[in-house]
C-alpha cells in the first residue's frame, strides 16, 4: 500500500514538472517572439534641410508607428537649411508617439545651423567621434545677418553654417590689423542684431533653442551662445558640457547606450528598451529624391524660365503643341516648388516683368529700351527671389540665363534691322525697282506695261516703244520710271 502511494506521488510530481517545463518553454518562446518583433527604424538625412527633408521625416515617423518601432534613429549630416522645414520637423518630433534620436554620423559629419536645433529637439541627442555642431545663428541671404556669429564679410564661407566660426578674440585680432580707420568705420555702422528686424529674428531663435534645451535637460546657456555667437563644439566637448547625451561609435553602440534611458515624450516620461533591437532602414525613395530635385532653388528657377518661354513660343505658333506641353508641365512644377520654398514675391514679380519686357522687345522693337529694362529687372528679381540660408539661386545660373536673354534680344534686333534693309515683298512698295516696258513713244507722260498690267507712267527722259524701264517711285496709280542703261 505504501509503495503504491509513493508511486502515485512520483507520477504526480512528474506530471507537475512536465507542466512547469511546458509553461516555461511557452513563455520563453513568447518573449523571443516579442523580442524579434521589436525594432529600431533608421533614417538618413544628408544635405540641407528643406521641404523634401520634412516630407521624408514625416513619412518616416508614420512608418515607425505602423511598424511599432521602439525608437527612430536619424543619421544626420547637414550644413543647415530652411527655418520653416526645421520648425515643422521639430514640432512633429516633439509630438511623436515614437522616441526620436538624432545621431550625427559618420565621422566627419556635422549638425550646423538647423541641425543644431534638431539635435536639441530630439529625445536623444548623439554624435559620432570627430563630428561637430553649432553655428546656429539665423542667416538671411537677402539682407539679414551678413554672417554667422562673427563680423566677417557677407561672402564668408561660414554663412549658413558651412564652417566653424572664429571666436570673438580671433575676430578682434583679425580686425585689429586694419587700424583706427576700421574701428571708426565699425563704430559708425550698425552691428548685427542692432536693427529691429535682426533682433526679432535673433531673440526668436534664442527662445526656441532654449525651450528645447530646458525640455530635455540640456545645456541651455551654450545653446544660446551657439545662436548669438555661432560657436561650435566637437562631439567629446558637447558630451562634457551636457549639450548631447551620447557619443557612440556606430548604431549598435548607440542602441546599447540608449537602453534604460528615460526621455520626455508628449505623453510623459518613457524609458527606452533598445538593447538588441533589430535595425530596419527607411531610406529616401524616389518620391523624396524627386521632391528634393524639384525644390532645389536652381531647378525650380530654371523650370520657371522654361515654362514661361514654352508658353510664349506656343502662343506665337499655335498648334505646335510641343513648346506648350513642355511649358505647362515645367511651369506647374515650378509653381509647386515655389509653394514650399521661401519666395520673395517682389523678386518673382520682377522676373516675370523682366521676361515680359524682353519678349515685348522682340514683338514690338523699341531700339533696346524694353530689352535693357527687362534684363535689369530680370537680374534684380532673380537675385532677391530666394533669401533663405542654403536655399539661394546660383549667381552663375542667373548670369547665364541673363546672357541668353540678352543674346536673344540682340539677335531679334539685328534680324529686324536686316529686314528693314530688304526690299518690300508685298504691296505697292514691291513695285519699286521692278522692270517695265514702254507701250508707246512718249516724253513726260505715257503708259508702261508693269507685271502684265497697264500703268500710267511719267519719265523725264524720252522713251521709245518697247524700251525697258525701271520703276523708281509710285504715286497712286502713276509710276515714275527711268530708262535702263544697256
């Protein structure tokens, strides 16, 4: 009896053990499946921040939500870009359902100008070794700040965040060699940030980056310095001064260091679990590339010129179809690009007026007055058409198109001058210089046969019947003739 009870207990323990093992295996498989489903969506931004970048970033956040990604990592290398696109990206990032980490990489990359704001707005700011950020002073190419963070001239490479700004001491030393005249000149001229418009733009930028720094607990004082003085920091210095959160060698190192970090989301604090995430890439597709090409200021400008001339040629030669088709497509693409680009409408009006005057010179010659005025208006309008940092039209392109327009106008003028020297081909004027035959002997008044018709004629020289004569003038139905020399 005791042996039977012991055997029953053993069987019960064996069944319980098998059940526990099965439950543990099921939980392990479920955890493994969940682990395999967790991922990090990696995006790449390489180049100036613009409408195409904003569209790509927005679609990436939507894709991350659909894939239920744990985090979005944006690999960044930018010289700066459009303020409107940058602010839209920051707004979407702060309200995103998925944490966003901006990672300045690879080594040698930078997050200048607008890139610095994006770093400060991200939930996790990271940089690879040998990268830098800064030069965040707002720049307006068409009449705003002449440089970034220092008193260098307007054509300095640092405008737009393309290079590191010199310190105030370096600026003072470089200016000191110019003597007292330079100091007197600088004292008379208003410095950057002293005009009302410059101060409004500068203070707005300072408030924006300080609010982002305070939201994520980063160095707000250095952020303000980056805006006011365009200072820069390397990755290691940025980490030491609490400007960024992480310095990582690669994506795996970044995800490992982010694991367990608490970030501030729109819904509250969120703890990241990024260890051993599967990396899924969301690279720019054809739509992003096409939008990037169309919204390039030089391409949009050239499309506008093609569209304008295409329509003019179609209206001049109705039914040719090819110029009109190309012109309409080009003009619509240009208008789409201008919708998202920072356009100065006064510049656009000057360009259209200039092109209209150039075409008017061809249709109604004014001895160059309309043409010269059109070229001047066209060049001025092209220069002031776009005034945003990193989104201005190339001056060689403007000069080349202006020279083509001037060449077209000059060719038109020379053609008209040549036509004026040619004999008339229609009307009564065509008869001048034509040959005729005298129908009778006469001196003074008589009749001649001209182009198969009988005409009244006058001649100061005596003419014989059948003699060949030339028409030298015409008055009503009477022609003046003179004998042809044999």
